C-alpha cells in the first residue's frame, strides 16, 4: 500500500482534497433533493443527526461542568509541593526541566508581545533560568529587528535566555505563516541550547503560542509537574483550555457569542472519554519528540493538528494530548470598526477551517503505516472528518433538515413520519437549550469582569444577544468553514492571513 500511495501520490492527494467539500455539499443538499426521491431516508437521517446533536450537547455541558470544577481545583494547587509528594525514582528533577517558548509574530506591536512576556516572567514555583523565550520575528516585517531589540532590552534578566530568531523570506517550498516561522525558530534554539551549550534535550519542553497568548501564572509549573512525572512524557502534548478573554468586552456580540460557545466546548473536549482530542492554538510537548519528526512542516498553514499527526504516525499511534487545567487567554478577532471585526473573525475562522487539508495528510499517512493498529488510525481519521463535516453542515441539518421534506413533498407531509418530523426536531432542540444554558453559565463564571465604563445599553442587550445565535454561528463559523472546504475542493490554495491585533 505504501508503494501504491507513493506511485500515485499526486492523484491520491487531489482525490482526497476533493473529498471534504464533496461530503459537506452532499450532506447540505441531501434534504433538498432527497425530499423528492427518498423523503423517509432524509427523515431518518435528520432524526439520527438530532440524536447525535443531543448527545454532543449533553456531553459539552456535562464535561464542561467537570472541566470547570477541575479548573477551580487546579487554581488551589502548589505544583512544586505536589511534585515533592508524588515524585518517584523515574521522575525528572524539577529544577533541571527547561521550558522553551516560541513566540511567532509578524507585525505585532511591542506592547502586545510585552503582555505575553510579562505573563511568562510571572510564572509561579519556577526560577527564571527554567524559562527560555524565542522571539520568532519575520525578516519581511518592517521594523522586526528594532522591535526585537526593544523587547530584549525591556525584559533583560527576566528569563534564563531571550533569543531572537529572524525568519528569512522567500525560502523555496515554504508557505508564509506560523508553521514556517516557528520551525525556523525552534531549530535555531535547539542548535544554540543543545548543540552548542549542551542542554539535555530530554529535559526540555517546547511550547508553541501566539503573540497574544496570556498564560495562567501556574501553567508552566503544572507543565513541569506533568512532564517530570509522566512516564510517557516523550509521547505527549499538553493542552490548556483556550479562551477569548483578552478583549472579550470590546468585540461585537456576534464574536462574543461564538467565543462563548467555543470556550466551554474546548474545556469539555479535554475530558472526552475517547481521548481523541488534538492540540490547538497554544500547546506544549517535549523538544525531543518535536525534534525527532523534524519540527513543523513549512509548506502548510494550520500547524497545530498537523504537528500532532506528524508525531502520531511517527510513533506508532501512541501519541496523545493531556490537559492542563489553567486556561490560556488569547485575543478574539478584532478590527478598527464593527464590520472590520466581523471580517477579521470570518477570515480567521476560514484559516482555521483550512485544517481540512489535514484529512488527506492523515489518510495518506495511515496507508503508509501498516504497523499502527487499524482501529487506532480509523478513530483518529474519524475525529478529523467528523469535526470538519459538523463544522460546515450542522447548521443546515438542524435548521432545515426537519422542515424541507414536508415543505417540498406534500405527499410525504401526509404521512405520520412527515407530520411528526418537525415536532420531533422541536422537542430535541428545545431540550438542547438546557445544555446551552449550562455552557453560557459556565462561561459567565470564567470570563473577565465587565469593565466599569462598559455602556449600560450594551449591558441591557447582554441577554437578548443570544437570540442572534443562529445567525452568528452561520456567518462567523459555518460559512467560513464551508468556504475553506469548497476552496480546497476546487483546487484553490489559501494564503496565510495574520489575525489583526488592536
């Protein structure tokens, strides 16, 4: 099979690129054309999806609540004291563990990056020598070297080392973006720390973050604890819940709605019993594991799930993601105007949805690695496909699937199934609202306090804005997801777009 894939690589790649968009459009249009030819099948499909959606909604609420409790419990832990209680002969020494943090950035201001560096400098239970920071600058960005010098001067003596990396532009085969920048920076850091200074690569973690990532003060002490004690430390990623809290009260309601749904959903994903969750946005791993696979591929755009798949298939399918219950706060997409913010959110979501390119990548690797158990590969690929298909199709099934068959086919409407389908849909979706209220309440408990100067008229709309949820999810999540899948299907490539910071 490996020889077959390598022989027909280009044709297989193109076929697999067409697959996500084709499946998405087939599912979206199925209630429309299926209502004429197979209305009962459409009805059963819709009911099946509604039951699945009920289960996912319940899971998000239940696991979100469990994750919320774990976040509150983690807040009380002194991780160094916990390490002293739990360590054994196989544990690494706390003081010898180093944390390499890569901060890829393009045109972010000194003030924005300073916020991230301030959070890193205030990590608890660690000495400053354990924190090594790499400012991953882009040569093509005007003033990048000047900003790096300002930051180096400003934070002198606050870390073990503060390294500047300047990623050259125009390297053959590379795509401009986070992946190529942080790969260059990580290789440079490894050369300086391990090859030249003799640091032990077995005792170094590497963290990929964004320029706006504000880490919890206990994130790296929790990571130290997990890395020191975990016997599978070289086969693990560590992921904290990602929350859009940096500028939560500045962005439009449409963006806050989508952010609220995403924040608690990410918390719940960390506790999924299937353990199929993949690292996202800001995450940590062992430098040894990332070095072994040659770092991030430089010809891709979404790098988080991709680096997981690289390591997963390189290590016989034994790599997993484990949670750190200290949330990492990032910026929600924002612009200089209301509609500019909405545009930036759309473009960011479209870029994230370009992760559908990982589906062809994963399937091809699965065919090339017969040594990995079949079901291990199947479940991982299923997770990828399920996530991207639900992303682009759920809104259409939930809002139109129960009504189109009866509306388009009057004969089917006269049947018991056709008559009761909208009623079944209404009952299930109404029940799902109870789970939605739990998610909203949990996010209310985690979000930052409302600023004192927040306008009263906006406060009065705080609860009414949820009426807009169906429109917000359609415009800010579903359509950009479908846009990316359709673009991939038609063979058009996506250029990397950096989310604007205000």
